[in-house]
C-alpha cells in the first residue's frame, strides 16, 4: 500500500496501545559478520553524526502521533553496533525522546554492544545516559568458533567488557549466544554455557544459526564450502541448554530467551521484546527499522545514503509516512489475531490467554482458530492449562517444532 493512498485517522487509538516501545536502529559496524543479514554497513563511521541528525528528525516527526494516554516504557538501541556511538550523542538522543514523548518514570533502556568495539570511558558515559540494560553479543566462548563466525572479538575481550559493566553498576546484563556454528559440538556448546553461567548474567538469548542466501555464509553453503551441523545435533544443543539452564534456576520465558531470578522470585525478562511477543505497539526509527501500531505496519528504507538524502530534502509528512518510510500496510482484524497467536505462543510460560484474547478482540479464540488448535493439541505441540486465564502454550515438544505451530496461523480466513 503506498503512502499516497493513506488515510491514517485513528492511528494509535486502540484500547491496548497505552504502553509504547521505541526501537532505534544503529546500522554501523566495524566489520560485518559472515552470517549477518541485518541492515548494517561497515567502513562508514564518518556518517554517524549525519545519521544521528536524521534520526533525531525522524523521532521528532513521530512524536506528534502519540496520543496523550500513551506512554513510552521501553527504548532499545539495536544494530549494527550501537556501542560505536559516542556516549554524549546517546545522551542527546535520549534527552530528545524524553522532551518529545510522554514517558513512564521507570523505563527499560537497552543498548546492544559488541566487546570488540568498547571505547575507553564509553561505559562510564553510558551509565549517565539512563541506559539500564545491556545486551552483549558474545555468541561463543570458544575463540576458534568466534573466528569462524567472523566476529572481531575474543572471549577475553568479552570478559573484560562484562566485568567493567558490572563494576560500573550495570546489574541487568543480557548475553547473546549462537548454537549450530560450523564445527560446533555439544561438548563445545556446553563449555560456552558453563563459562557464561559462571558470570551470572541476568538474561540469556540463545539463537540457532540461520543461513541467509545473500550472506558470505549463504554463498559458502551454496558452493559446498561450508558444512553446518544437522538438525538433530542442533536439537540436542537446544535441549541440553534447556536442561542446564533450568538446573541453574533460569526461567525459559520465550522459545529463545531465559531470565534469571531476582531475590524476590521474579525474573529479568526483556520488557522491550515482550512488547513484540505480546503484539503491542512499537515505533521503529532508522534505516531498515519496522514499526507496528494502531493497525498499521511500517518499514523504513534500508539504504543509509537514501535515508540521509530523504532527511536532507526537507519534505514533511505525517508519521508514519515520514521521510524514512518506504511502505506501510494496514493490518485487518483477522491478520492481527493471527499475529497475536504466532507471537504469543512463543512465550513458553505465559502463553496465550483465551480470556485476554476475547477481551482484546471481542472474539472467541476457539471459534476463530478451533481446528488449528485442536490439531496442534492432538499432535502434542500445544497444551491448555485449567487456570483462570485459560492459558494455551507450547509443550516441550512444541518448542522444538515451533515453526510448525506458527505456520498454522498463516493464510487467508477463506483458506482456513
């Protein structure tokens, strides 16, 4: 759907859109990893000041779209490598957001960082910006595996980064790990988990290595120059991690995410990512960023030069059709219900509530998706709890076969 056809009266007027999240994409990297298909650039750090000026302009365009009842409650700096930003410019961005948007007093503010990019004094300055959660991309504790991925850091650099962050008072630290790395075994995976758990992070994200065609890894696989672990081995790694983290009292609250327990028994989930999985509103800023709110899905241009040229043009349009937008799409009620099913079933403990679904959409989940739910329950992939929420969630087997579950909620209603 093109912007010229747009009529966005009522944008942001849904009952559920009271807590809003902001995603800021920082596309700059020292070097692209061999598996990366994100919107990133290397060797263009000289564009950072211009890019941040454009980012501020885009944020300003969007501010007027947020209604008075909505409050920003999470901010996430993703990339790319946000830790390449000077701390003072990060302060400037956050100050702008606080001045333009209605914000909650206590916000979760996350910044992704790579150990190989840490600048002297960066963490001290970062602490003063209000950033209170770090997501550090370790990927593996085995240096040979890091080299095979094309990472620019080694394990000791990660240890130095983690220790510095803890010393400066960052308590909420998440660590990203990858399994299914070429040459990786269950034994080497167990070493990575052991070394990581010794540091007592508050959160772990474990992702299987996905190979995309247009990446160096994708081309190597196509040419027969790279052999990946088979599906059974990757399933063994996933199940090993599931058992090992449970032993250490980590709660698996999402298919790929585990959170440690606080002294009061609660956990440290990523509140920002929960926004996505609960299919709640978020605005995306920067190249390649996506947003979804008020029944409208948006996506930005993926080319940094195009993004900068659009910002410099001076053209003004109402958000979400601002200078950065490449397209938008209205999402009808059935599509939104489908998305809620696919995303919500990723939450392995919380799952989906039939009661909450009915309150949100004024529809009975069992009427809309009855055949799909019955089939998945018969296959042992879903279970229904007899609780006040009438919770539907994945079984342990369903977590291994999640894509089969999610694909059950794709397609037109006529085909159901």
